[in-house]
C-alpha cells in the first residue's frame, strides 16, 4: 500500500483493497526531489500527518514504513523485499504524478507486480464527468457543478478491522521529512499542525462552523472558513466523507459543498491540462511587467495598501490566507501591478501549508484572466473589496498592528512604515 496524498485509514479505497490480502506493507516514500521543492510548512505538516497515520495503522496491528529515495525505485524495492504481488495507491493528477504512475506501472510489470490505482483524492474522480457537447473535461464551472451534483458517488471504503505486516519489516524514524533541513520558504510560527489536529478541526467544523459558512465565508474578520484545505490536500480528511457530512447539515452545508465541487473542478482541469502550474490555460496575450521592486513590495507586505499587506502578513505568519484575501492579493499583483501570475502563484506555493497544485494555480489563473473565468477582463478594486469584506478594518488591524490606532474603515487608506520605500502601482484602482 503506497501512501501519497491519502494519509488516512478512514475511507481509503486503496488501503481497504490492500487489506483484503493476508499481509500488507503500508509504505510512504520521502522523495528528496519533492521535499526540496515543497514549502517548509507543508513538510512540517506532512511529518506530523505521517506520525499520526503510523499510530492509526498500529492500532490496527500494522504500522507505517517510511523509506527515503525516488518513489518508484523505493516502492519496487519494498515490494520485492516483502514478496508483494500488487501495489495499491490513490490516483492523482498533475504532470509529476502522472509520470510517476506510468513509470511505476511499467517497471512493476517488468518485475511481475501489478499496480492498482484507486479513487479517493476528490469526491468525483477527475475525468469521470465529460461535457455533453464533447471535450475531455469541463472548462466552465457552472455546467460542471450541475453534472457534479447528480453524479454517482462511490461507496465509502471500510476501515480495515486489522492489518498484518510482512515478516522482517524494519522501520527507521530518522527517514521522516524534516522541515529544518528540507523545503523552501519559511517555517511560519503560526502554522497549522497535522496529526490529531485534523480530526479535531473536522469535528469542530461540522459541530459549530459550517452552519455559519454561507453567511460569513467572505467576512475577513470573522475567519469563518473551514481551514480544512490542508487536511484535504494531504488526505487526512476524506473529501467524500466531508461532502456527505456537509449534506447532512441541510441548507447550511450547501454553500460548503459547492466549494468541494470547485476543488474537484480544478483537479479535472489539471488532469486534462497538466501544464496548468506553468502555462496559460487560456492565453490572453496579456502584457506583463517584469518589475522586481513591485514584486518584492508585494511579497514582503509593504505595498502600502493595508488590505493587501494584511493578507501577505497572514501568509507569512500562518502559512495560510483567508480565501477572500487570496483573491485580493492575487488580483492586486496581476491586475494592478501587472506582474505575471506564475510569480505570485509560485510565491504562494512556497509558503502555503495547503499548497494544492490544482487549487493554487487554478485559482491564480482564474484571477489573472488566463484560467477558467468566463469574464477574464472583469474589473478589480482592492480598496472596494476591503470596504465590503472588512468594513470595520478588524482583519487589517489583526495583521497590521501598526494601524491599530486608525478607526473603522479609515484603516483601508494607504499607509507607510517609516523608512520603507514603497513601489506605487502602475495605475490607480478605479
């Protein structure tokens, strides 16, 4: 059983199928090539999630074996050592995941080992819904959403009652990912933690948070989003179980279910267009400005626009940013400073604890007008956004305490720190 982005025992189709065998080797490969390109915040969360997964597997009689090296080579080495005839894993999207699955299948077949892929990363598997008018995926969300709502769902996979490891399996805790030695970006002091915290976040969200989601999801000060994006990204929470639990909340859960559909939408886009993180999905022939000073001011939270600087400070401090703040900060960089979306998306990816390829790059392209937005030339005014979604300036003052003395909505006026040179936008927001 090769774990990748499905670090759970509940509703894990790959694990459930593997557990039907007499003995199972649960394996995770810490691939240095991946870790060196991952945010330190994600590496830290991953290490905690793996430790909790190991505890869950031990409770079933098994345990998690961690190996370090190139994933395909280490998976085949482990399978050969254990005498395994099958490798089970979750099906994933993206160029790297696709190449890895193809190589694993080919090289495993040469060794007489079958590779079996399973759903579980999304609610509805990418590629299972196709437009009636033709095409390999939906390019617009609304028709996808209509098809997604009525699409068949797989049954939840049962948690194995027990697991039995092969004989002679050795574990080495020193092989776990280490954010102090691996990764890019900074390790945010207020970052989200993995492990048992995932189950507690899910419990709290369903018990108290989801009922207010539709009303307060865009309220920056309320911080009323689920904060489950990282748990979904690493598979600590099953998206299918989450969707069904949200539906049980009735109308209160409807708005949140729609966000799970957006997540699935971006995943089916990435499967059909693996170049999404590096190339325009819909080229617009936009004129981008290679402005290092402007980009640095944005990344370092010194643009002079309080709402933008507040969002960027939240990202630096927490490895997370409110969904509305993500739109505002991305819109400011691409629509006003006219800096290429990939630079901003890469910066987010180097800090976000969720850092999902499909969602991060899909949303950045949507904001920049090169993605799946049906109105690619829509206007954007960050100050107007701030007045609407942070009317009393509470969010800004939370992350920019230098402005704590500024009353109410006045806090959204441009500001300056002593001794800091700001780079003005190319145009004044209309």
